[in-house]
């Protein structure tokens, strides 16, 4: 029916009937209340559309009321009906909730309705959020260390001085600086060898011999210079680390160039390469690629690398500020905490062993802080700054080593540049030559132990092999943690063993050993 028809019907109708309809409509609305608002609206539409018969109107209003009541009841039943996956306890809770909130708080209502475990039980402990406990640990850590700082300053005073890092002898360390600059000649010599090899002017045995001489000279020169000079520990450590990095790069450059040269020769002969090999980078000796490799934050050579589009200068500036702050914090902890503890200690393997163990544990806390600061400064800040400056794209310098379940997992995630170098140039070449996996891993640890000993023993002018023994001890420790991981089937056991043996006991012990060797050397000279 059109709107105009409705209007005409309502106007043309009898006045009495029209007023009667309106009175009945008002009574229906008032008696039904809010529950029947929609029913009243439907009845009004029926009345307007009707011919004015009271009986027909009453029947239609009653039918509308009954239909609306049925819909309300059906909706309540659907609301009370629980989902298919609900448990019996949830159904009972829903029925009680439908009975009204007041009934829930009556004294006769049971409060223990189902089987529940405590939040810290073995079933639920890893299902709960422990953010609050973590915040508590942070607050306690800050409070305890603040008290230790105040106590240390009250007991020893302000101990920060430059004697440990630099002394009056530091100005006499210029031979180490000149040696560091001269190390750039060895990569240039390796480039010249590869250039001659590309032109096929020297044979493969000669190439191998020349690269061996270059690598041996590169690592021997810094050792001889440091041992011949009475240099500070920091100067010697810096030079040895630079020398070891360049040596690893030279090995990768020679090995990768040899492999590319062999693949290129196979292609020239028309040989079919295996499916797992492809010549992504053709054999081409380029000084530019060699120079970029020497400054890039990687130890594995390849002719090209993933590059970022631009340098974020503001980001670099912020990271440099962080680097200065954390380096200063590391120096503060060493001078204010570690140095006094080491001075008041004795040799761990001499005298009272219980006292030596107590000194080791006391040194472990500041040692962990220094170690974490060193990791953050070098592996995160410095390597990312260097990568940003040279637009180096692959910045996976470390993984989540702090979650390591075993010792070997830690070594795979801790130092990714060295790990990739070991896998590429030591582990897989040993496997290809018929060695077992265990033998290849042992050789990798042996090489790592030698370089750790060089980096620490040479600046100390003492070869006691403490660092070498400490690294080689990781092999049986790795076997033990692997066994515990399989036996206990828990990631927490191996992780706790790793933290205790490596950071709480191992490193502080090495610090005390080398410190006393350093002090004994100075007493002998004086």
C-alpha cells in the first residue's frame, strides 16, 4: 500500500472509529511495556491497514503478541545453550550465571567446582606469564648493584685511572701502531698472487706456497713486535685481534679464489657441474672487491655482497653515542670492581683452594657484566656501525646464544662471522677429505683455541696455555650438555649448566690466572 493511500484512508474513515483505534493502540502499548514495543508497532500497522473491524484488529494484535513472546523465549533458550566444545563445568557455570548474580554469592553455593593446578606447578609453570617476576628480578638487581657500588666507593674510593689501559709507556707503543699499519701490505700481496694466477703465470703449487708464506708472515710479525716491546696489555690485545682478523680474511680469500678458479677451469673444459654447485660469481680478480672485503664486517670472501641503498647518518650517530657509553661502563666495572678483587686474591691453584674459589665467585658477577658489555659493544654496536658505513646488508652477526641449550649450540650462535668461517673453510673441507664429523669439530676447536691463546698470551708475554685449555675443555663439556639435554629433555638444564661453567666459573678463573701471571712478570722485571 502506498503512503498516499494510507493517508487518504485515515482521513476518510469514520471519526469515532478512528479515535477508538487510537485509544486501543494506546492501551496495548501501555499494557505491553517495553517488551511488546515492536508488537505494538506491528499492531499499529495492522490497524492502519485494516478496514476498521474491532474483532479483526484484536485477533491481529494477539497474534503479534504471541509471535513476539515465542521469539523472546527462543532467543533465551539459545543464549542458555553452551557451545559444543564447552565442558560440563562450563555448562553448570553458565546455568548458575543465568539464574542471577545474587544467587552466585549465596553461602550455599560451592566455590570449589573443578580440579585445578597451582600456577607454579610443573604442568602450569611454563603456561603462565612471569612478567611480574621478571620485573621483580630487575628491581632487585638494580637495588643490589646500587648498594654494591656505594659500598665499593666507600671502601676503596674512586679508583678510575688510566694506568691499566694506558701508562707512561703507552707513548712507546708506536712500533705496534706501525706494525698495525704495515699489516695492510699482506692483503695486497695476496691480491698480486691471485692476479698472477688469473693470468696463468704461476702454477697451483706455487700459488699455495705463496699464500702460505703471506699468511705466516702476517700472523708472525705482530707476535714478534709485541714480544720485543714492553707494551701495555690493551695495545697488544688490539694489535693481535686485528692481526687474527686479517689472517682469517686472507685464508678465506685464498680458499675461495682457488675454488672459483677450479670451477671456472671445469666450465672451460666443458665438464658438467653438480646440481648443488653454481657459478653465481665468475672468477675475476678485482682489487675493488678485495678492498671492500677487507673493510666489510665479514670473514668470508665472495666477489659481491648484499648491499643497503644508503647510509643512515643519524642512526650511526646514535649508535656511536651508545658505543661510548657502554665502553665507559665496561672500563668503570673493570677498574672499580675487577681490579681490586684480583689484587686482593691469590693464584687460584696455589694456597687455600676454598679462598681461591670464593674470589672466583666474587669476580664472576662483574666479569659477566663486562662480558655482556663487550658483546653488546662489539658484536652489536661496532659491527652494525661498520656495516652501515660500508652499506653491508647481511648483519646476522649473532643469534640468540643466550638461549643455548648446549655448549655447541652456544658456539654456533655466539660469533656468527667466525662460525661461518669455520663451517666454510674448516668443517666441510675436512668432511670432503673423508674425516668424521667429530674429527672436523675437534680441528675447529683446536684452531679456535690456538687463536684465543695468541690473543691473550702474547699481550701478557706469558704462554701458560690457560686460554687454550679453556677452549679445548669445551669439547667434553659439549658432550656432557648434549647428554643432559637428551636425558632430561628440558631446555633449562643445559642452559643453566652453560651459564654456570662458562660465565660464572670458567671466565673468572681465566681472568685470575692471567692476572697473576701478568703481575708475576712485572715483579720479575722490577
